[in-house]
C-alpha cells in the first residue's frame, strides 16, 4: 500500500535536546512538506522540498532543520533553538510542489519538558 | 500578504445541511482545496475547485466564485462522523505550496 509514514507517534524529550522526526513516503512524490499544528490552530508550514537535495523555508523555519537526501525521506530536526517545540508535527507529500492534493502522514506528537 | 478566513466553529444537527465558508486574499490564485481532519488524525483531501461553480462528491460539495474570492464546502445529510475540522487551502501559484486557513471545527449534534 502506498502512503506516508511518520515515526514515532508520540515523542518525549527534555528541553535542550535536539530531536529528529522521521517521514517516509512510497508514493513517488517529488514534493514533501513539514507542518506544525498547535491546539485549535491551522497548519503552519515549516519547510518544504520540491526535489532531492533541495529544500526551502516555510513560514516558521526558525529552530528547525531538514534534509532531503532521498526522494522517499524528509526528516525534520527540532533543535534546542526552537523556543516552543511542543506541538503536533505533520509530514505531507504531493505530486508537484503546488499540488492541490497533499497526502499526510499520521503525525508525531512531540512533548518537550 | 495572504489571508484565508473561515469561521472557527460551526454546530449543526444530524441529518441537516451545513455550509462552511472560506474567503481569501492571496497574491495569486489557481484554485481552492478542502481538507478534513478528525481529532488527533491526519488531514485528508476532500475536493478542489479551479473554476467557478459547484463540484459534487457524494454528500460533500464545494463551490468557488473567483470574482468574489470566496468558496464554501457544503455537507449534506450530516452524520456524527462528520464532526471534524475542515480546512480550506489556496493554490496561489504554479510552484509554491498550498496556503491553509486556520480551520473550522464542525460539531454534529443529535
């Protein structure tokens, strides 16, 4: 079955630690995205990638980093510089950057204490 | 700047019809998408309108008026399982990501 996987579902970290969230897709999509969602809020774009070895900052990139070494994978690192990292993180992919139909993974709920 | 406006909450009765509106101000416009998200889940794609008019997919329909910078999602024969958040999203160019609204939380009551 094609789709997007994110792991883990829940993640707990101590303040000051970097943490990497996994995102893998087998849909053969060129474009991948990371969003942050806070309670009762919409989707805010962190980073996106249109092609392997290339990525662009979204609206809230500060304190985050990404890599795109393989078409299937787009991991997100939440660094200690992110002031308020506790949130629900969603990864998505689409067939082309402006694809109107994005496919989302199940999300990772990160809690930093 | 870019902005999308949706009501934050809507409540409707099971079996009824509900309309969720979305108005947008964006630098460009190619089309309007709608997504559904249940609590704790992933958003799922519902519909896309690039041209004016109504698109129907089962109990769900989506409408677009480009001249009014306005669209809506229409849900008919509401069921309890339709309780979720609904997001509109604008495709405003050929090579930039969708811009999402803040979402409308729909509560379906008996």
